[in-house]
C-alpha cells in the first residue's frame, strides 16, 4: 500500500513538473510559477499543497488542479506537491 502511495506521489509531482512553467520578464524583478497538478490516472488533483522547496512560498491548487505562485525572485526552484493523508 505504501509503495503504491509513493508511486502516486511521484507521479503527481512529476506530472506537476511537466505542466508547470515560469514566466520571467527582464523588466520585472519577480515572476510567477503556475501549472496544473494531476493524479497518476490523469485527473486534476484538487486542493493539493504546492510549494517551492526551501522557501516560504506556496499555494493550494484549486478544484481543477491549477496553481499560481506569485512574486518569485528569478532563480532555480524545486516545486513540491503534498496532500494530507498521502504517505510519501
């Protein structure tokens, strides 16, 4: 069961990485990272916590799996997804 849940979390995070994109503008000092979180079976993952590892920036995906993290300083980030009750 834990192995299956771990696979689910990995697929969820991987799917999120595939869809997320960041919008950086040279005229601005901040950016937006936005995307969509999917479950392993391809459905939108609603109300998943999405955050940038090592920062205090994070949001909760909406009922359609979409998220948008605003006012991000340019740089490299690791996007992580978590959900209460899901064992990673």
